[in-house]
């Protein structure tokens, strides 16, 4: 019997409130990060000293926070790096992502944001996106589905892929099947609703699945794609059609800002967002863990309502 604990896609939240600090701490144990949702301005160094004590006790790799413009300099003085911006995140104002790495050799003022390697990657994404824009999304259908319908769609697609490649070594699913009471992807924000969108090739029955967590109070949505390993043109066309359709659907329900975080080493997925009209507005350093390695993520955003 396998007693291995299944990795949860839910963050662990802890509220901190005293005379000096009022914030919510969102723990992502799997990726070893801590997100701070700050409810009160004030002495930023005092907050960072408190967060450093938590980091020393818990061993998190990274602490980050989303803030409005007025608080940006306060966090910068405490050693945080501005890693990106999400236009319209707070409906009427933008959110700025500030990050701090728990590494004695890391300093925010020494990060080379315009490195040649980063420029080359972003240029490759831009060039590939132009090719993707020319692909025709014919013979596809996309629709909003319930959370209860998610396991069946994923199971059918995994079975289709296994059957198609039965002569080769069976590959593992890209993600674990979530339980019925958990989101499909790792939680990012607090106080969210989850929406799911299925897309299918009507001829071959190939499917993919998109998910978003939606903050109704602000009208923002974070999008993810389940099968994000895009091997051929059909994979790309189906994923792009689903993304564009999902964005249209989210616009209809009043969404203001949509964003996505894509692993920097996934060229095809980054190009999908670029080809769908998303803008690159950030680069998050060592944001997620892959095995023993920490991977950067690229931030893609689009604002739907002015």
C-alpha cells in the first residue's frame, strides 16, 4: 500500500494581526514559496524582519507579494525586486509583483533583468507566436464545464494518448488527478472561484482543459492549461483555440484582467499566450520547483476593460 502523501493544490493560509502587522500569509509548501497579502501600510522593514524570521524557521526559498504602486518603494528598500505588473488586477489599479529570494548570494539590485539570454528567449517566443497566429482553429469546439466534469475529460484524454502511443513506453500524466474538492492547479490567490473550460477536436476527439481562478471582488482571473506539453501543430492549434475561447467567455462575465504564469523553459506555451494577444509584463525568478531545481516563470497579461 502506497502511503505517500498526495501533494495538495491548496495553499495554507495564516492570518497575522497585531499592532504593527496585518496580513495574510499564503504558504505553498510544494514550491517552497510564501505569498504575503498585505492589508495595511506602514513600517515595511518591520514586516520584512518578521517574514525573515518565518523564512528562517520554515526554510522557504522565496517570499513574494502583490501590491499597488504606492507601496512599491517601501518593499524595494527592504530588498525586494519588482518582478512584474498585472494591469487592472485590482480592477481600477495595477498590481506589482515584488519578490525576495532567501539566498545570501542574491541581491535585488544585482539581478540582470536585460540579460542576453533572456532577450534571446523572448525574441524566440515572439517569432514562434507569429507562426501560431496563422494557424486555423477549424473543427474545434470549446465550452465551459463544471468541476465534476473535469476528471472524465482528463481521463478520456489520457486514455486516448496512451492508446495512441501504446507501442512506446507509457508516459505519466503531466499532473496528478485532483480531488473533487481541490482546484486543478496550484492555488495563487485567496477568496477565489474556479472555472473550467474544455476544448476538443471534433474529428479526432483530442481534448485539452483550461482552468482559471477568479477573484470576483477585483474581476481578475489566472489561467492555466492542463496538457501543456505541445508536441505538434494540432496540440498548439487546439490549445490556442481553447485559450482564445476562454478569454472571450471570461470577458462576457465581466473579467477585467487575465494573467498566466508559464515556466520559462516551455517555449511553446509562452508562444501560445503571445499569439493570443497577451503581453509579457514580468519575469518571476525561481518561482516554482521542478524536482531539485527552481524554475523561472514568465508573466503574461491582458486587460479587457479600460
